């Protein structure tokens, strides 16, 4: 079969597997994003609330039902789904009604939480906008599922395109696509949260970097980077800031390294560094102009349990203390189950085989570490905040396997590919 056929086969296989869990993927953040999307679509407050509560509570009932089926003591008891769903609806509606009675109608999001907490989601319109066409065409349940499949499949395809731009053989590029779907980045991207778009847009920027380093499509590569960063601002502006800074640092590092070897830094590399720096500065400026929640507000959100307690008088000191405690505990847990650290090491080993692109790959993956450091909460499900770090093994492991595969696979464009690979070193 042709390579594009294999890409489609992998995408289709992934989509079929996701039918095992159409509901029950939501997290506490989902109701904020979903209600935002429904309001953007034109639903009134009551309609958006009802649809959001129905989706969240149906998921809670579905999870309760599945858990009981495998409960060794209660598997023969009556189905708990109706009771759990009803209790969930009463709790969610009660919370919203109490806030509506005080005059808190929120912005585009339904007031499930305090106004200060909702403002954080009001500053993230990108993912709700992405959801609108899927919700309109397929309804809430299937719309969220299809949106998850689309964004995850797109991430896998972008991984394939990055590896092909690096002139890796088709089997290794397909391996990267499969790794994106199979590793936790694929699981996280399928959940109705913003992380899936963050992963996909970050991969789009890395594809742009690969095209710039290849030297044959520099303008297209720069355009991809320049388009991905503003899109990230709309989805979650902190990721635009982090990726912009990291790409600027990576581009500068590559340029300096080339200078020391007596080579020109390359206009494309300097352009990417400039775009990254401009995006970082633009993010800081635009966030201030739009009145987005500040860093201190984010700290208070973290330290007060989403503003459920009084503000902390010395948030930065407490944050640094928590930061130290978090990473000590995180490292202890990684030593206990070192799969993540081992895959990161393998990915980094593969990245250093292509030093120029490896610098940009490390930059993109490091944004996951920065995101986790900004929210040192050990209780957040599935390490989703650090999920961008999984891009390192997703792309780095195929790079590590390249020498073994090249001895067995004949690459049709070998002559041109060798020149392109040399330019990326």
C-alpha cells in the first residue's frame, strides 16, 4: 500500500478503538469548555447548562455502571447509573442556581464555579471555538467524541509529516504516528480538554521547524510556526509564551553552534528564533491589554483550591516551597515507576542524533515541564500538565531507531535525502 494509505489505516484503527469509551472521558474542566462552546454557538444560559450537565452526569453514571460490573462484591447489585446521574444533576444544578441567584451570570461560561475561576476559562476561547462545528453537526456526546478523534488523528499525522520532513523511512514515520496515539499524549488528546489542541499546534510548529531546517520549504515552515503560536494564544496563552521562548532559545542555540563551526546560521533558523521571541513578547503584551488573569492570580488559584479559601498573603514564597516539595515527590514516583523517565531518555538520545532539529524538539517538549512547574499539583489526573513532554519520545524514538531501519529499508529519495539530512545537522 502507498504511505498515505497506511496513514489512513492507522487513523481509522485508532478511531475504531475509541468507540470503547464514547462517554466518561470528561474531567472537571470539561464542563467549562463545553458550556463556553455552547454559548458561542448561540445557546442561552439555561440551554447550555442543561446540555452540559446532562453530558457530565451521563458520563458519571456510565463510569459508575462500568465500575460496578467488575466489583467483586457488588457486580450483581442494581445498576447505580440512574442514581449517580440524578445525584450529579442535583449537585450541578444546585451549584449553578445558587450563583445565578446572586446575580453571577458569568461570561460565556456557565457559572459552575466562582467568577475568579471562570475568568481563567474565559481567556481560552480557542478550544470552545474548535468544538462549535462538531457540537452543531453531531450533538454534544458524539460531537465531543469526534472532535477528540480529529485532533488526536491530526497529531499523529503531523508526527508522520515531521519524521518524513526529517527524511526518515516510511515505517519509522508510521511508528511515530502510532506512538502519538498509543502513548499518554494520545489518551490525553482524546479527552474533552484543551490539551489535545495544545499538542497538535505544538507539533505544527515543530513541523515548521523541520521544514525550515530541510532548507527546501523555508517560507512554508516559518508560516507554520508563525500561525501555530497565535493559535496557541487563543487556546491557552501560557503555552504560546512558553513555546515562543523555547523556540527562540533553540533557534539561538542552533545559530550560535553553526557560527562556531564556521557556517552561516541560516535565515530560516534566525527567522524561527525571531518569530518565537516576538510571540512571547506579544503574548505578554496582549494578555495585559485584554485583562487576562495575571501570574499572581494563577498562584492564588493554585494555593487556595480554585479560590475556595482566602487568598494567601505570601503566594510566591509558598509557591516556591510547594515547587520543591512537588519535584521531590515527582522524582520519587518516577523512580518507583520509571517508564516515563526511560522513554524521555530514549527520546533525548534520538534527538541528539539530529542536533539542529533536536534542539527544537527538546524546546517543544520542555514546554510540558514548564507547564507542570507552573501548576505543581501532584493530584491532577494522569500527569496531563506535563503531557507535552511525551512529544520527545514520540519523535525521538523513531530517530533513535533510524540507523537500524536504514540498513533494512531502501529509501527511494536517498540522494536528495542525504543532502537534506546533512543540512539539518
